[in-house]
C-alpha cells in the first residue's frame, strides 16, 4: 500500500465529488475492473500528490491534462511529479482532455496495452 500525506484525504474526496467531464468519461470505461480485471481508484493520494487514476495491480497512474499542463510552468511541475512517482516504481501515462473526448476508444486501448 502506498503512503500519503494525511492532509490530502479531504481534498481527494472533494475532487472525487467534482470530477471534470474528461475524468468522468474515462472513469466510465475503467471503473469496476473493466480492463483486464484491474481495479482503478480515482483521485487517489499518493505520497504528496493526488493522482487522477491509480491501478495498484499495474503500478500505473493515469493523468488527464487540461490546458494548464501545457504551459512551461505546468510542464515543469509535471516533470517533477512524474519523476517522484516513477521513483516509487509507478508508471505515469498522460492524456489530454481533448484526447479523452475525441479518441476515448484509442485511449482505453493504450491503457489496456500498458496493463
């Protein structure tokens, strides 16, 4: 089990209640062990971060990126975050919210192949 900063618990609950449209759409396709029988958790605290989706069996994190992730500051923060998560032995897959809306089947297939 991954440890996390306790102060993130309430924030993660809040994020689960207020998922973005892209998160909701992807969640509808990965919840309930739909992909190779793997359990996914949404808005899961991991260390000092809250990740969009986490699959313990696959040691996999899925992040859905909106526009703020494509600024130079956002990209730098994502690199630091990804390095931290990679050092925990976790693979990070990133998809844009646009990819979710325009190619959901392709995104799900890519995740399937990674598992």
